[in-house]
C-alpha cells in the first residue's frame, strides 16, 4: 500500500508513525515544503525569549530519524501544488531544484497546517514586519531584534500575540499590542480578559484596543503602524491575527471545505473523496458541546487527529471523539485557561445559560503560597449541564481547567461536579475544590 502524507509536522508525522506501526509493508512518503520535520511551534515564543536555548530543542524527530530509523521516505522542500483525487496523483515542485514531481498513492493525508494571515495592508512588505509560525520565522525575528530595535508592535491580542509580548518584555523590549477587538484576550469572557489586561499593564505593555490597522509606513524598514485612529512609531512589527488553513492544493469543487477553507472531515478523518484524508490545522474538528464542526487550530488536536488518521488509513477503525475547546496559556505571572463555551458562544448558539464568577483559592487559605484564582463557570439553564469554564490565577489553573474539560467530555451536571472525589491536602487544595464551590452555587 502506497501512502503519501503532505506536511511533516504534528498531524502528518503522528499519522506516519501509526501507519508504519500498523502496516509492516507500508510504503510511506512524506512531502514537506520546509526543511524541518516534527518541531514544536508551541515553543517558538520561548525560543524568542531565550528560555529555550536552541531551536534543535524544539525538534522532536529529525528528517534523518524518520528516514533511517523508521524507513519513511521523508522528503524536504517538496511543495505539493495539486491533488487529483480521482487518479490518486499528487503533484508539485521541488523548491531546491525547481523540478516538478508527480507521485501516485493508494491513501493520502493532507496535514498541511495553516498559515498566518496578513491582510494586504499597504507597506506589509517593509523590512521588520514578521509573522511567527516556523523555526525560520523565529530565527528571522531573533536576528532582526538587534540593539536598534527598542519598540515592538504586536498586531493581535490572542494567545500567540500575548505569549510573544511576554517574551519580548523579558528581552527588554518596549512592547505595544494593538487589537481591533474591545479587549485583549477576547476569546475569554470579560472578567477574565480584564485580568489579562491588568497583567499586561503591570508589565509595561502598551495596550491599544478597538483600533484596526490600516497600513505600515517607513522607507525600507517599518517605522510606524497607522490605525483607523492613530499613528504608532515602532522599530519592528509582529502580525499575529490568526491563521488560514493551507488548502490551496485541493480543488474545492471536489473536496468539501468549510467557510474558512478548512477541509471537512468525518470522525475517521476521511474527506468526501475516497482515499483522501485530512487532519490538524488544515481540517475541521468536531466540537462536542457545539455539536457541529468547528475550527480550533491547536497542537493537541493535530496530534490526535493525525494519529487517528494514521490508524484508519492503515486498516484500523477508530473515530476521533471530538474536542470540547480546551486551551491554556501563560501570560507573565498568570495562567489563563478555558474549556467549553464562553457567554458569547453560548449566546450565538442559542443555548440558554447561567453563569457565575467565583473567586476561590488555589489551595488551603492557611497554607503558604496560596493564591487567589477567578473562575467563570457556565451551565445550561435548563439541564444544569456544564457548558464551560474559564479560569485565571497564578497557580492551580491547569488543574481546574482539566477537571472541567473531563467533566465536559462526560456531560456532567453541576451536581455531578459537586460530588466528584477530588484530591485534597492543604498544599494542593481546600476540602472543596473551587470548581465544586462554584458548581454548588450554580445548582
Ligand atoms: C507560536 C505558536 C504557539 C503555539 N502554541 C500552542 C500551544 O501552546 N498549544 C497548542 O495546542 N497549540 C499551539 N500552537 C498551534 C500548534 O503548533 C499547531 O496547531 C500545530 O502545529 C498544527 O499541526 P499541523 O501538523 O496540523 O500543522 P503544522 O504544524 O503547521 O504543519 C504543517 C506542515 O505542512 C507543511 N506544508 C504546508 N503546505 C504544504 C504543501 N503545499 N506541500 C508540502 N508541505 C506543506 C508546512 O511546511 C508544515 O511543516 C502554536 C502555534 C504557534 C505558531
């Protein structure tokens, strides 16, 4: 059986490893347009900040390892330009020598990820304007961030923009974040994002909200960002306003895609074209609470979907169980997390909800290092089922988010959560976990 995998990172190589484990005679070719395989994009902000010393530390397995240890024909600089789903042929160009290639397959996986969005702003091609997606992107930022760069403007106050902001402050830069939304961290409810803004201000980050970028100005190099309301001098810009699925190689009149271009897959990671699969940031994810396909481009989903694609491509039958929308980030001294729906999402879906903001403590109040935390819990107004949890604080946030993510997966009600047998000793919790205290008040 001939397998072709397009994209050599999280989803693609998770699939490749499953295939070679399940099918000893598998003929696996992976086509990657970049020069690096299997690396952690999630670590890029910390590489820029200097916490992760070498980009090699971000690479899980090299191309040579896949090739020599696992017998995968792992090609670099091979950019796929088209897929003929009927003839089962993939074609493209070798970016190193300019030669075209054409390969046939029995099963093919699209694991091409997503690319940063840069709107066609005037001046977007000036020097000093960056995006962050790959190791070469991070290296370009580090190289560019010399002593002449003192002010950096980040466009976009989502998790990537915020993680980069923190790391640039750690590097001694003056950082400004511009977002067209009313607040930074607008994926969170207001109570939570207010704490993100306070933390940003506490660390000297300039916040510009409710302004949209119009253009960049400068001679050869960017010197200012012009919004609909003002002009901001800057030495460097990082654009982090979201990503778009890399799906230009498919013919969308044959392969079903969502409104944003993500490839629609079923639970087995199959597209509507026989033999063609998709996984990770280029594909949709079924959302268990929304009960429909969604698009949340995260490494957690890419690894799971890739693994499931590989299992099913090589003869297995395992459905992807879907996501509940869980994420977490560090922002200076805070951890901020979310699982399930926020108020606006519930509103947009027409789900009747109740919510509560609850101020609790990470562990027993009398034990040292006890920290305040804020939970925002959402439940179904009629059934009492948990709909979502957002949390912010200095410590203990990951634990509460993961309990809530588990509760969401198992469709638990407020009463179920109150009855959970959660661990307790003073250095770790109060006798009633803050989630249980919040759930009790919601009953
Ligand atoms: C700065 C940053 C921080 C992040 N932090 C987190 C985090 O904390 N937690 C989390 O869950 N997620 C995080 N993510 C997201 C996570 O990294 C992605 O969701 C994940 O990498 C997606 O994996 P993927 O395999 O689907 O796509 P990618 O990792 O993007 O890999 C796709 C590969 O396909 C290749 N490709 C694309 N088009 C073609 C083509 N035409 N031909 C050949 N090859 C092609 C690309 O070169 C790329 O190597 C972060 C992302 C970034 C950028």
